[in-house]
C-alpha cells in the first residue's frame, strides 16, 4: 500500500524503505493543512451548538481510538470509518 502511494520504495534484495519527502511536497501539505484548518476556525464561529458538539465528539472518538490502539495518528484512514461525518460533508 505505501509503495503504491509513493511513500515507500521496494528494492530487489534490499527490502522496502521509506521515501524522504521533497521540500515542495512538504510545502504543499502545509499549505493544504493551513487552508483547511483556517476554514475550520472561520466556520467554528458561525457553527451552532450541535455542529460544534459533533466536532468535539469526532475528536474524542478519534483520540480514544488512538489511545486504544484501534487507530494511529500516522494512519488516520484506519479511524475514519468509525467517526461521524462532519457538518456540511457530502
């Protein structure tokens, strides 16, 4: 799976190694995170109590899954199926 996503390299007779990300890839991830987190902060002020509670519940479920070993902060897709959909999601 990691090889298919370009996160690891499989070399014959040497095994698998983790890819070192390029600086431009790290910048892209940081920019995307900045945009998404900023949008979340802006939406928070307009959100009603129910939507804010859903965010809190989602964070708590994710935190419990990581603490319980069911999910990993390094592999968020493992926890995603158990978490409630975020407000406004398709």
